[in-house]
C-alpha cells in the first residue's frame, strides 16, 4: 500500500529564515509527485509536479526536489504570505488516486 | 486559465433535505474528482470520473450521488446526510488521470 509521511507537522519561521519541508513516500511505480499549498478553508493550489529522481522545480521562493524515496520543498527567505499548509501527494502509475500526506503547517512570522 | 468553480460556497442543510453541489471547469480536462476534507486532515477521494464515466467510487455511502452531465460539469447530489458529513467538499479536474489535479475553492457543508 502507498504511504506518505510529511515532516515536520508544523514549522514556525521568522521572515527571511530559510528551511525545508520533507515528504517521504513509498509508492510502487511512481508516476509523479505533486506539491500543493492550501490556505485555511480554501482548495489546494497546485505548485509543482516532479516526475523522476534528480528533478528540481522552482517558483519564486520555493524549490522542490525529488529522490527515489523523498521529496523536499525548500523555502528561501520566506515571507508571511507563504504561511499555509503544504501537502505532498505521490501518484502511482495506472492509479487514479493521489495519496496525500497529512501536510506541514508553515507559519512565517514578520 | 486553471480555474475550477464550485457552487455554492456555503451550504447548511437538515438531515431530511436534498441538495446538490456543482462544479465546472473549462480547461478541456477529461478527469474530474470529488473529495471530502475534514478540519486539519488531507483531502479524501470520494469519486473519480474519466471521460464522463464513473471510474472510482471509494466506498462512499449512497446518500452521496455523483453525476457528470458533460465533460465540463460535475454534480454531487446529497440526500439524508448525517451531521458527521459536515466538511469541505472539493472538486478537482485534470487533463487525464495521469496529470496534476486543479482544485476548486470548495463548498463548506454543514448538516444540522
């Protein structure tokens, strides 16, 4: 069975303090790994898709990387508006289902 | 444009009511999804439609009835719900089931 573990569960940073979020996964035949950002009471917002180990994607202050067992979301010089829950979701080949992790709640203080 | 729209934004219904949630996308996506999300939990998949046919029902109770009238629309019909069904209901779509899913803003459902 596919498994996903995100750590830490919660992370509090000062504005400008860079850090990384971790997503460890066990999936038979990875089709892709997706990162989403979710604000309270809203739908998840798509950020990145990573397809193969070694791949990296960047968007503003965020960079996502992928290995065969983990994905990292690096946040460089975060701002308060980066505060949100970040969800990762690997997807197996031939499977309709995204397996969401429980998420990391990021709070960036000014 | 990667917009998925959902109506209504909020819904309060009694346990004997019948109501419907609506979802629309105009991205030409052929896969559409319903998710349920409880507070501080990740989204849980309920149903998947692929090319307007129901592909997956994740053992959802029959008081939830999905419908896909055409490739742009997805409905979720609700009947005789329980208070524990109160949650944020999310619709999503993707090009096909192999690609990233784009989520709508959700409908906040409260069952009284």
